[in-house]
C-alpha cells in the first residue's frame, strides 16, 4: 500500500512509535508469545477486550455521524467491530469465562471506551475517533502473531483464539481499507493533531489493560483505583454492566451540567466514575444506611462547591441508567431513587422547584454575552440558588465555594458578577 510519507498515517506512526514498542515488549505480550500467560489471565484479557468493544459500539453508530461524508467509513468500521465482538463472544464461551465478572483489566477497558464515546458523541470529534480506531484496527495485525503463539497451547487447540485470528488473510486488506478512510478523514493539521492525541491516549489505555492482566491485583478492594487513580479503596459493583451504567450516568450528568467540566475537569470526571460505581453498590444496602451515606456525600460535596441538587439529579440519572442496563434488578436500584427524593424533600421544604426556577431567572447578566463564560447563565442561576438552600441547611462554605468560582474575573465579566450578587441577595431573602 502506498501512503504519503508525510501524511496522517506517517504522523500517527511516528507519534506512537515509542508507546507502541513499549506495548509490544510488555510483560503481558511476552507472556502470550512465550505461552506462559495463565489461561485465566488470557480470559481476563479477552473479557476486557469485549468490554472495550461493547463500550465503543455507540461511538460507531451511524447516528453519531453528523457529517454525512463520514457514514461509509463509520459503517465499515462498525461492521468490522461487530464481527470482532462476535468472535470475542465465541472465545469467552469456549473458555467458559464469565463476561460480566469485574476485574481491574475490565475496568481499565471501560475507562478507555468512555474516552472513545466522549470524543465521538459528546465532543463530536471524528478526527479523535479515527485516532482511537487506528489503535484498534492496527492491533488486528499484531493479533495474527499472537494467534500463532496461542494456537500452540494445548488448552487452545480447538478454540479460544478466533478474535486474534481475526479475518485471517483479509486482515491486512481490512487495515488498508481503514487507512484509506483515515487519510480521507484527516484532511488538515488540526485533524491530524487531534487523531494523534487520541491515538496516544488509546495506546495508554491499552497499556493499562495489559498491565492489569499481568498484575497480581486483578481483584479486591483496590479495584476503584482502576476507575480513578485517586479513589483509594472502596467497593465497586461485581457486574460489569452496572459499572458501565455508572460511567454512562456520569457522562449524562456531565452533559446536563457543564459546570462539572468547567470547574472540575478530567479530575472531576474520574471521581464521577468512582463515586458513581460506589453509589451503585449502596443500592443493595439497607435503605437507612444508603441514605446516611448519600447525605454524608452530599454535604461533603456541597461544602466544596457542588450543591446537593447536583447529587440529587445524578442519583436519578444513575437509577434510570442502571434499570436500562440491568432491568431484571430494577427493584434493587429503587433505593437510589428514594435517596434522591429524600434530598429533594429537604430542599423543597425551604424552596419549591417553581420558586427555585423563578429565582434562577433572576440571574440575568446585562450587556453583551461573553463567549468566554464557561457555563450558561441559566445553569449558573440554578446552582447559586441551590447553594443558598444548602447554606440555609447549615452546610458551611456552600455559597462561599460556589460564589468564589462564579465571580472569578478571569472567567466572568463584571456584568456577570453584578448579576450574581443580585441573585444571591434575592435567594437569601426568599
């Protein structure tokens, strides 16, 4: 295949050469090639790949392509993706691996898939999506080498390697087709730069999965660290579907309230992952204990600039997402909704939803809108009124932490700050 020596493919190869080599020489890759990787660890790797493929699938749907010119390329990628998913299902069935069991490798795969979905659906960045696909599509070529080594193992003599065997002789042809799609999509320097950044991120995610497969910490209380390196040790669900739902709930909350990303960024997104997974485990505890834990978390976050209204709304989203993902356990998740209603009742005892909305509309900065403002006025008004409610409930720093950020002159203009002061005054009077 002829390729432009300075084109997108060449730039991707150059930018990822080092981490690609690191992965090829990783202890996990060496163990696969040498035949020393325990079959249980191999099963963990396949399960992680399955979690990655399932999590990535929404990003490849035709509905995610706002530019109609992307549809053929996405359709081809989605078709290959579906075939690989099916091969993974066959391999997992052959090895009798529980596809829903939770371990560190699977959690790292879910985090990687979350990044792909965000790039494709939330940020609407086809260039970044092609960067992720470059890693996944290229791995099929390396998979042929792994398949030869795996096929020599007696345990895999009759099955369990169909994913790495891939399309066989057609694998290289499929990769060439993808590269043509990639080079047609990355038509300018910013697009190539975005693809390079996401490809590097994807390789880092794959490396984390491989390191987890070979690690002695596949399971146990440290699993939360696979979702968020700063989370410490706390329980997470034992069903990958529940963790997938927890991550999706976090994504939906981040989309609904832009304040999360604007103030807390990627660190906040990491804690949303681990906190949501922890909240999902509480659903099976005694309702009184769940409410106690939710109340504690709500007050803690409110003192740090995250009004309890946000956790109330997130609990509803988490409940709904869990029910959609695991409908047979819908009754188990009802306590999350009940905890949300308890927070709501405490809030509306001071101020009804209608009054909150009216006061939020008081936040109306005069003068021209500033494109630099990281969140909309309507959202800011809701949050500052919610912070006042928390203040009236005796939560220290509830308003102070919120107002300090919302009046930062590096983010907001003078008209915004004046509107903030007016809304605070009106809310406190109410």
